[in-house]
């Protein structure tokens, strides 16, 4: 995973810059091939014209002007040469170089087709889970197994950067998630005194001797003492 920084909190030096760091900057110069941006370090960064927007840009001035405040992400930084490359196109959470066959990743179903389901795993492009990779049994249509918006765990079977294709499988992969109701019902941890109090209340009283009234009184006194001790412990 690459390191990120909060917008508006610039690093101190070029050496502190990391790929995918998100920074706020100011456009201080524009030219034919890009824009120069002051991001608060000792050298300015360059946003190439191809990195100004996700779509094709013909002129830099169509996107930015001098003095504009812009959000940029670091693509590379070289302290030895002082060069900083920036982009105004938000990078994907998962780069192609971070993908690997056999990896298990969580994702969200974004589209259903007759042949499979597309899953957003944070990469540049959604991956495809073919119907034969959705269940060990026969699946007539993906909607029999998943729906749009469902969170699933998938395994990367293979990927092709040139064809921008990611093949995924749901077979043998489980999505682990705590149930919200179980989280709401989870009891807070008890102190040692509270545990002692609970044991005293839930444990069975010893066999009653002939004077049952005296035994009942003893049990009540014991419970009262524990109550008082617990209250003092809480105040302290």
C-alpha cells in the first residue's frame, strides 16, 4: 500500500513525498505542456497536460489558470534532481503493479451481465467474475447469486494490463463481516468487582441449615456488602 497525506498538510521536503500523497497546491505557471504547482516544498511540481483531467485536454488553460487552488497527487519525486511529478487525476486505490494472481480482495458488485458480474476492487477497471466462477453448482444468471451493491470477496485468477482485464473468482473465498446486530448487542467488558458481583448473584447459595431465615439474612448481607464495595470502587 502507498502512503497518503491529508489535503492541506504539505510535507516538509521532497524526501517526505510518497506516491499517491494527496496535497493542496497553487498554480504558479502554465505552459504548452502542463502546469507548475506550488505544493509547499522547496521545489515546485509539474502536472503534465495528460494528467490535468481524465479526458483528453487540448490546452492547459482550458483546465487551470494562474492562481488556481488545485488538488494534486504525487506520482513521483526525486530528491536528487529536485523533480516532482504530479497528477490532478485521482489514482486508483489499487495500481496494476499491486495486483497479483491468487490475491484475495474485497469488492462491490457494480454490474451484472448474463455471463457474469463486474466487481470494483479499487483498481483502474472492475474485474469480471464469470458465472462458472460464482458457485460450484450451475448458475443460470448472476442475479441468482449476487446483486448490484453487494460486497463480496474475490480471488484474482489472472490479469492483463495491456487488455485492461482482471479475471476473478468467488469459489472458495468468503467475505468475513461482523453482523451489526451482534455488535450492538455486545456487552462491555466488566471490571473485576463487577465480575465478582455477577458470580455472587448467579451462584447457587449453599444448602440451607435448619434455620433458613438466618441463612437468607446472611445471603442478603453478603449481597449488600458486595454492592457497597462496588459503589466505592466506581467512585474511586
